[in-house]
């Protein structure tokens, strides 16, 4: 199967600190990857490079056979940490902004998803609850017809009920012909959501593979395996 993402020996430093150290990683089309690691492990730096917001010092990266640039930004839908939306806009106006900004944006899909979640289009973004803001952000990201979706810590700060709702949005929303990369500090989230996991710490991929294969080989859950791998670093 063709790979949407191919990374070889990728390294990135900030001053004297090495954020990424010789990372190699592949992701096939139509797959969901869980990137798991503690704070400061290099997850966000890696995602920023994939999104075309940062440049590696060494190594190569190809997205749909292209180096990060104009083309890849058109096929990658990126959800950063924090609130990147316009608090003074209504939800309906924010949808209109995304429709004007992204030619692949499906306004009807966004409206249907928000209607299913009972989010009022007339409310201002800045007046949304934290949980509904996260749902709006995910809705906007997945209403683009992208080949690769990048979600940086989409579960951060969410309780277990909201996490389940977020997982449901992801499973319902993304096109099966596209791929997804999710980052998190919590390995439990990825027990049922992803097709591939990659444990990252100190800017290095410590272990990666199919979750089912890893569970069978190591005879432990993904969460227990993650704790074991990180403990031995």
C-alpha cells in the first residue's frame, strides 16, 4: 500500500537542544497513527514539520511524494494546540471564514456535524464552553477534504466523556481514503482508535507498529507497553 507520509532520519535542534533526533516513520494511506509521548518529547515539533510550519535540519520528509510546501499545505488539515479561531465571530461566521479560506471545505458537512452536537450557529466562538470549542475545532478540521489530518493533543484537558465524543467525531468524520495523525501524552486513548502507534521520547521513536501485533507480541496493553518503554529510556 502507498504511503502518505515517509520520514527518514529527521533531526531538528533549537539552540543546543535536539528536539528530534534521527526519526524515521512511515504512514500508509487510509491509516490512523497515534503519536504517544510525554511533554517535551518532540511530538509538536514533528507535527509542525509535517504541517510545513517548521523546517528540519537534517533528513527527508515526503507527503504524498512531495516535500512540505504549497501542495502539501493544500492536502493537510492541521489542528494545533490552543484556540486558533476568532472569538468575536459567531460559529456560523467561523464556518463561512473556513469556506472562504479553504477551497476543499464542505460547509454542509460542518453544519450537519454541529447540528448533531446541538451547537448553536448564532453563539460567538468566545462564548462556547471549552468542550464545545474543541468540538467546533474538530468539526472545522474534518470538514476539509484533506488527504492527511494532523491533530496535536486534541484530547488535552478533556474528561473521559468528552474524549469519547471526540473519538466519535474523528471516527465519523474523516474520509476513509485519508489518513490521520493524533498526538497525546495518554496512551489509553489509542487502545481502540488507531491502526498504528509510535512511542516518542527525547526526540526519538522508541517503538512503533500495529497495536494489535504489539499487544499480542508483548502480552500487555498499549498503555502498559508505553509505560514500560518510557521507563526504560
